[in-house]
């Protein structure tokens, strides 16, 4: 092995995902420029000084290259090298001019000043106290990240994880990993079990060690939770886990029993089979059940009036005529402590909600209207004229050191002070969010749950709305009459036909549902691009191709998946521009003006409302916004979301964002778009189901355009397979009432 030390003059290629680099190093020893190949941390910049350990290899095309397998960063010593280092972009807040000023002032003592006496940086006119502190923090962070990078090298782990580890654990990162490498799986977004397992094995942890088997059990539980299940039957779960870990089923069962006895997970008998729960989901399910029964048994604040007469007065006041089942919904919602209103598009859910709000306001009752997402809350506000909040905002989400857990200011000790709480888009509410809501609702409060049970279930675990309805314990009405005005829309008519297993009508003159026939993936892609750029903006007045058109697709991969569609549409709808900054992260390119979506719940990230200047925390899975600014000097991307929340991401957080010109149908839940376009082609059968198509169609307000083959459309409608979600809320509700369990 040889050592080479020098300054990185040029980066020929850098994969920011894994740190793979091809560059030119000016070697101090031989005073020559050499081509180097190896792995460095993803934020490496030219100008840095490095000591590399490796060997020479002959490349068939590019000749002799120095392949290094480890490296350390050396701090430059000459004034010119220090200036180049500071100006490289490695430290946020320092550009070439600032770097020159700092080095001219402090010379070879620059690094010591930045690290030990950063206040002295304010002696330079362009640097104030805040910027001085920021420069010092960035410098010290960089040194710590380098130590983590070097530590990871011995395990063959990508240097790209160094920044993540430092953000999670700061200067304790190396100690924490040594103590338990498997904690990376739960603590770091994007770090999988395989990565942690690779570190553990190289640290000498055996294949069948109790620590590894326990971590594998938690990993598999989290995997199935990610698939929407709140529990798993223990026998197939143990078999699958044993297969993944390459250990015996008995070893897994023994560890499951041990973890259950220690209270880390829960085992119980449900419907003649033993099942396994992760503790948060067991607690959430049981608490939701108990609190629903409490609300059901409580007496709500009475309304002293003839309800039939009250409904007639409301119809007159609002100039509406309620259908019979709408009247039933209003009447029962007034009489019960908890009540469910369900129904498809055009059946009058909004009119029913507005009628209830009118009555409650008439009697001076305090009403809260909520929805799971910002988009859904905004839409409900527009249709009802009554301010709706996200459930998180209603519950006053507060900062938590553990971002995997929700912390609400409103809870059983600080309850919501409302007479009535109406929650719309209930199909999107998962079991954890439902638990957080019910903890804060006092028995005697009217809780009215509204949603479409035929849509796809929540992204998070559980099947809350369907379980509540199927239990037949909580009173419920299904609105099923499509109103005359709604019947004029083929979107609504076809949604109901699809839901019943019937094929839709389309391409009728002056209607809003279109089918463009194409049987080639490439032609379908070309047609979608043409629709977005030319045909639809020309057909509809005031049609913004980015804000008004949304591509929905069943899949992420393939020619018609979100990855490829977003690449193609970004190039057309927001092409490269000398005036627009860009940043490439892994295999994704972000550009100022891009439409993006948050793809994980981040309860801790801060936002500021650009209209009313309010501040808060939390951006959630499925929130959509636009990139306002990319600041490559500070390593930040600013995004304005639909509800006017400005969020500033640093580059280590950007993997929480994806382009959103095209999104999966699952990610579109709770949103409405003027126009949706959806490809109709072969996708894996598990993805192309009737309720997925139904959900997609019901996202559109102005037009639906399907592009592809009719046999694929008909195949989706014929495929009424609903993937089973293991959730026990409905079972528990029945059990609580049947056994008259005391609450």
C-alpha cells in the first residue's frame, strides 16, 4: 500500500449517494497531478487536502490511476491553500470573497481563529456575530463528520451516511454505533437493516446473537407496519423473520417471547390465532377502542328543539333541499356522542357538514373542523366557508426530541374545549393519529367522523374508518343519492360506476371524462407529455400545466412510474435555466421552481407562514410545495408548501423530498386537483385495483384523462381484490361491547 498526500484540484465524477469519486490530486511528494479513484464523504469539495492510502492500477481506457481504500483530510497550511479550502463551498456561508478577507486578516492562524475564537471574525466588515457563529459551527461540524467518515471506512460503509449520523448523534455518533449498530435502523431515515447488519457483522456480532435477532424482529415489525398492518399473525411472522435473518424459527420465537416478557412487544390471542404487536400500535388500538366507547356512552350537550323543524329551518336558511338520508345523518349526528357519515363523491357530504355547522352555530356551540392534511383542510375551508385545521394543528403539535413519536399540546390532561368536533377525510387517518385525537376529546363532546370508506386506506398503519363502520358498534349512515348537479359530471357518475364494478363512459361531447387509446408505453408517455405542455392548457382556459394538472400513477418504477415521469416532465415544465439554481442529490435533480412532495412525516422541522408570519413545526407525508430557492453556498433548499408554509431544508434533509409532477395514487389521498391524468398500462396486479382507480378518479374536479389500453382499464375495475390489512380495532370494538368491559 502507498500513501499520497495533496490538494484535490478537480472532481471529474462524484456520486453523492455513496461518495464514489474520480478526481485529480496534486501530489505534494512528486509534485505531479494524479488521477484518484475511491470513496469520500458526499459533501467533498475541490480545494481540500487529503492523505490517501491505496495502490496503483492500470485502467484499459484511462491509464494509470491511484485507487484508494482509506483517507484522512489534512488541514492546508499555506495561505493560498487555506483560502482555496474556505472558498471551496465546504463551509456554509463562505464564498471566495469572504474567504480572501478572512485569510488576508488572519493568515496561517485562520483555522485556529475559526475554531477557538470565532468572535474575532467580526473584525472583518462583511461578517457579523451571527455569521461568525455559523462559520465556526460549520467548521467544527465538518471536522466531526470527517471523523465519522473515517470510522465508517473500516466497515466498508458509504461515506454518504456520515452527515446523517452526525445530525442524529452529533459528537456521540461513533460511541453510539459501537454500542449498538442496529439503532441506526430506527433512528436514521434511509438507513436500512442491511446497512446496520453489515456494520454489526464487521464489528464481530454473530449471526445468531440475541441482539441481532431482536433487532431483526423489530425491523420486520416496522416493515409490516409500513405496509399498513397494526399486528401480524405470529407464526408466519416468525417464519419470515427467520428466513430474512438466516436463523432458526425457534430462535426467533424464543426472542419474541423474551421481548414480550420485557414489555417491548405484545402477544395476544385474536380470533383463535396468536398475533404480535409493536407496543405503540397495541396501545393506540386499545385506547382508540376505549375512547370511542366512552364517547358513544356519554350524553352530548342537548339541543332543546324539535329536530325535524330545525332541519326545515336550516334548509330554508341555506336554500337547500336535503335528501332523506342526509336528514337522517343530521338528526343522528345531533343525538349521538360519536357518529359516522360516509359516502362517495356527489352524495352531499359537504352539504351535510355545512347543515350541521349551521345548526351548532345557531345554538352557540363551539365547533372545530379538521382534516388529516393541509391540502384537505384548505379544501374543506373553501367548500364550507368555515375554517378547518389539520388534526396536528388542532392538537397543537409540539417539539419532541424523538421525532418518531408525536407530541401534542392537547391530550387527556389538556383537552380540546369544543362542543363539536367534525373530522373529514377520515379514510386517511391512521391509528396513531386517531389515538392522539381521541385522547384530547372529552366524553360529552360530539365527534362526527366523515369520509369515503371505499377509498384507499391510510398511508399509516391501521384501517380506522373501515374498522369503525364494519364493527356496527358506532352509529353510521351511508349517503348514496347522487344529486342532480353531480349527475351532470361524468367524473362523479363514473366514480360510482367504477366502485360498483361497472365500466365508465367517456369521450362524450362537453363532458369531463376522457380516454385516449394507446397501447405502447413510449406512446403513452409521449401523449402524457403533450397533454401537459400543449393540449390541456390549450383546451381549458386558465390552465397552469404545473399547478392545475397532476399525473397519478400506480407505481414508482418503470416507464410510466413516478421516477421516469418526473424526469421527463421536469425537463419540459421547468427546464434548465441560467437564472435557476440546481442541486443534484443522489439520482434526483432539484431546480428552483420545481413541484415537490414531502415523503415522510417530519414532526420537528420548522416552518414560517409567508402570509401571516406565524411559525410552527411539522411537515407531513404527502404535503406538496414549490422550490422557491436553492442556496448552494449555505447548502439549503427553501420550499413553500400549499398552505403558505415556508420550510428551509439543509442538503442532508433533501431525501425527504421528491419531485411531484407525477405522484402515486396513494400519495394523492386527501387532495383534489383540477385535472388528473393517469396511464392505463400493465402494472403489477397488486397495484392495479378497483379502489385505487376509484381513489384516483375522485381526486379530479374539472377533468379526468386516462391514457392507454381499454383492457387495462377494464382489468383494474374487474380486480376488486382489497389487500388485507391486519388491524384489530373492529374486533376490539365488538369485544368491548359484547363483554361489557368496564371503562
